[in-house]
C-alpha cells in the first residue's frame, strides 16, 4: 500500500499540472509562465517517481 502522504503529493501535482495546461490553452501573456511551471512540475513528479515512491506502485 502506498504512503498516504506520497499519494497526496501526486494528487497535488496532478491538480497543478492541469491548472498549468489550462493556462497554456488560454494563450494569454502568462502562457510562458505556465510552460515553465509545467516543466518544473513534470521534473518534480519524475524525481519523486525515481527516488521516493514505492517501486511496486504506479501513480497516474
């Protein structure tokens, strides 16, 4: 069973990724900010998958 805190972190990241993708879709003056934010969020998620998460549990 995965650590509840780890699941909450992934849920938070998923929410923030969705918000950033929404911001990019709006194509306003802040879309560059959202692209950078999206890069950082993906980097954080990749880091967690490689270094923190349980190896036998897949997060979506």
